[in-house]
């Protein structure tokens, strides 16, 4: 079920022993101004781009990648995608843009154990995740892209620069790894993470009117029950102190 709405194409992650984030292509197709939200794990670039083309979308129409955050399971195949779509822009929150430009990979790997495991498994060198950032987001922006309007919300806690994209017209929320289906939330033990701050970010998301929840992993929900995010926040409240 790759098409969520007329203007959102869902490219499911292909988890193996490491998770591969979902990716979403947003934008009206005739706008030729499409946006890829998140990329995926190292080695998954060809799969993601192939899946996008199978949906009838042209890679040349993809103008930018917006990262919900820069953990390796989301940004791992960005380099592969940049090779196939030259000139594609990278937009991320400023809190993760500056480290990425400087080659500080602590956010990418989250913890030392992941860094050594990933570098061995994928034969990566230090600073393989050093990218120029075209637009540094702060939260609060209204993005008019691909014929649609998306609000950017800064929702740290899972990582320093986690953002959500919210389309009010169709009640669509893309929250990255902050909140998932099945009342799950993102982990808050990695570099730059914080339980209490994650709780504050869940409270921000709980204010939104959301019908379609498109998280970074696991199931997507197309008929979200009212107050789902508030209920999820309540369930986790005692763990987020
Ligand atoms: Zn993830
Ligand atoms: Zn993450």
C-alpha cells in the first residue's frame, strides 16, 4: 500500500538485522517539486529509489530530502541517493546540521557500540556522514513545497534536532522516531536524547489534530483514534522523568 494519499507515497523500510527507516515522498505529482522525507539505512538507496520509480515518480522531480533526524537508520543511504539525484538538497534541523557539516557523527550513530558495529559491517570510515546542509530548519516554519503546506515542529528528546512535519489540511503527521503505532515512542538513551524533553515534545504533538500518522518505523495509521498521542504520552509519563 505505497500510496497513503494522492500526494504521499509510502516507501516501507526494509529491516534486516538493523532497522531501515520508512521514507515518504510528499508533494503533488504535477508540481515536479517532490520531497523525500528520510532516506534509510546504509545500502538501501537502490531499494528506496527503485520503489519510488515503481510508483511512477520521476527521480528528477525530487528536489530535496528533509530528514526528521540524522540517526544512521534514516540518513545511512543519503550518500547513495545523492549520487543518483545530483543537486538534491538536504534540509534538517539546525541542531543536527552543524555537527553533520563538521563531520561530528555522534548523533548519526547515537552510541559508541553502534558506531563500531556499523563501521565494521558497512566498511565505513569516520566522516562518511559529513554533508553540506542547504537549509537549516528551526521549527515553526511553514513550508510551501510541492503544492502543499507543511508546518515544521521541533520535537527533541529522541535526538537533539528531531522534527515533525504536519499537514493541517489533511491532518497528516510525520513524527520521525518520536511516536509510533501501538502506543510506542522513540528511545531516549542515545546521544543528545532526553526523557523529560521527549515528554515535552509528545505534549506538543498531542495538541495537533491528526488522522494519518506516518512514523519512521513499523505500522502507519490512516485512521488514528482521537487523543492517541495524548494517551501514548500518559502511558509513558512515569518513564520520562
Ligand atoms: Zn529510526
Ligand atoms: Zn532515530
